[in-house]
C-alpha cells in the first residue's frame, strides 16, 4: 500500500510521479518539422531563384539605417534641449 500513497497528491504531482514510475515516452507538444507555411515556401523559393537577394537587402539596410553616430552633434542636441514644464496645460497665473 505504500506504493500508492502518492494518490493523495495534487494532479500535477500525480502526473509527474506516474510518468517517472512508468517511463512513458515523452512527445514534444510543439514538434512540427513537416509543416511549412505558404509564406515560408515562397521565401525559400525566392532565395533559391535569387541567391543575391539577401546581400542586396543588407546593402539597402546599410543605406537607410546603419549610419555612424556623430557624438559631437549628439552632445549639441542634448545641450540645446529645453526642459518641459511638469504640467504643460497649467496657466501662468
């Protein structure tokens, strides 16, 4: 009877104990290697047809986003900043 003393435990504890006692094979809930969405298939096809596409995208990103930061200009902007009043709608009475 000592073996079945665990049935007084909560549901999660019972499940864990049951699985540890009987060593059932664990199957991942999120396993879906065989599925590929239409969008993923399209992108894979596009990359296969145009292998230079990724390099072109990186060049475009470099033109628009990857700019060097000028620390002197940043410091000037910070010095020229005007502090906002605590409550902007307060009248000057």
